[in-house]
């Protein structure tokens, strides 16, 4: 990743300048996400929404704060370019299940929580098979399939197909949503709180407030 820095660092700096002009400060959006073995880290992305609030000081819904420029950043996945920093730090990999909110940790079923047996990725099997247009159950099933079948060849295939998806701008958001609806737990099952199963994992900690 460091060897490729001359290619992506100038793009990152140029985009940061444009975000600063179009959306103001802060340029980056950070949020606590759950990673390998349920360990939490702060993911870094480009900001795509304004901070507009209602008369009571509460943030407006996503669809009202997401600007045309922000939609373009999301459609091209350029908003995720700063996550290369997370990859350099070892929080993430290029390929793996997308890191989700830390507050979701106690809501997963035992099977769904297996997605944390590998490091989260910049892109993944679910992203090339529907992206945000998938429902949560489908998305998690694809994440677990990746955990069980991951190989170098599969990772290379995912990276190539990701480029196609980005060009076509497929599955940017869930149907009827500006982004993705909140995950409230598996349908017809009770979420189980405890260690991520299988590989010497740590106890999960729902430390997120976002």
C-alpha cells in the first residue's frame, strides 16, 4: 500500500480540497466501527453530508443532508478513499466484509457475527453482489460465505468486479433510502451477546454512541 502512495495520495489531497470548498469543515467523517474479532476502530471517510438541523437542533434525515456532490462521491466510492489510512494501520484489508457500526455488535445472530472472523474490507463479496441494494440478511449471508471461501484468487476477482460496479454505479443505496436503513437485529432470531465464535476471539464491546 505504501508503494502505491504516489498514485492515491495526490487524488486524496485534491478531493480533500474540493470537499472543504463544497461542504466546509470538517473534511473527514470519522465513526466507530467494529472490526476483526469485534474490536472497534475509527473509520475515516470523506464527508458527504451537511450538518443541517431542525428547529430542535436535531440532524435532518440523510436524504435532506446528502448533497449532489455528496451523492457523486458515494456513487464513485471516492468518499471511501481515506480508508486506505485504516488499511495502512491494520484496521482493515482491501477485501473483506464492510465495517459496520459498533452498536450493531449485540444485535447479530451467532452466524451473522462470523463476519468478524476476518478483517473488514474496503470492498467485499456483498459489495459486488448487490452493495447497499441488498437486505441485511442477504448481505450478512454473503459476508459469511466470503469468510468460509476466501482465497487470493477470490480477492482479486472481487477487486476487479468492484471496479465494474463503481463504473456502473450499481447498488449505491437501499431501495427508498438515501443510504442504508439501520440494522435492528436478525428477523425471527434473538441476537446473542458474547465472543465472536470460532477463532480465539475477544469479547465484543458495544462502545459506540453513534
